[in-house]
C-alpha cells in the first residue's frame, strides 16, 4: 500500500458513536504498558511481535484481524477499516501493532511504528471512527475526555506535543493542544508526567531543553468557563534527563 494512501487514511476524521465492547473484550492494558516489551531483547523480533499480537487479537472476538500486512477492524456499524503495513522501503516503513481495548471510550488502541518515531491510533469498535494521536491516551475519570502527550527532545523523531480530545456521541473532538515544536517557541519543550487530577483538571511537567540540563515546570490545566486555562505552578523536581 503506497505511503500516501496510508497518510490519507490516518488523516480521516470519523464519528464516535458509543462504547459497546467487543464480543469478547480483551483485558485492558494500562497506557504506559507495552505488551511487546519482551520482544525487544530478541535479535529477530518479528516472530515475537506476531505471536503476541495474535494473542491480543484473539481477545477481540473477531473484531480485529490480521492477514499478512493488513490489519482490519470490523465495527458493529459501517464499513471495515483496513490499515496496511509498508515494508517495501526502510525509509518509509510503516507497521501497525495492536495494543489493547479501551472500554472507557469504546476504542481499540494500536501503535504505528515508522522508520524513525511513531504514533498511536484509536479506532471505534462500534463505527470504525478513528483518530491519530501523538502518544498513549489517558482517559479522564468520567470517560468524557482523553489526553495524549509525546516528548522527544533528544532524537526529535516524535513530536513534542500534548492534546486533549473530548468524547462526544458523534466523534472525538480536539479541544485543546500545545506544541513545544512550534515556530514561535524560543526554547523547545516537551510534556511529561501527565495525570488527571479530576475529570476537569490535569497536571503535567513542561521540560525545556536548556544546556546542560532541563528546566522542569509544573503545569496545571483546568477546564473552566467553557475553555482550558493553563497555569505555571512552580519548579518541578529534577529527574534524570527524559
């Protein structure tokens, strides 16, 4: 499958309509966990990846199936959604690996791996609605929002970005975003240590790459008066370089 077609597929915006679980729901995996971690120590990883993904897909009750380089989602309503791995050229490598089912929002989660860097992808089990997000999703306590953050200040393979998506009956709507890669940023920064304090409040750390160390600032992001308000809360404890 040519890379442009993959890019178009990842860019499509669809509707989210409900949180009905698969016929046999797989056990949820925390966003920070990687079910393929054991494969990284192996010299030849593909057989290990395939074995673990086959086990994960078996838990979807046939909702998600792999056929060679094709990973197909069969939603309860609407047409199937098929993603295509591209292994023809290392420079445009695209691989999709299934991760888990997120029952709080009714979406399947997968990791997209490129030659350098990657992204995450959410697909609705009911409608096939899908969105491309920069990092692992964290669902709010009330299930009405998702935050996704990514930081790569060293290699710059992945974006330095944080996004909030609101779950509506029709779709996922991007409600707020900030990028440390923006052209108007004098000092690049990346988000880390993201957590929900409550359904309307997030805490995270802004990491600014200033040699020879990082400047870390605690940030408070709260939904109030119909929008998101960002405040600095002072220095965050120093940790080893992200």
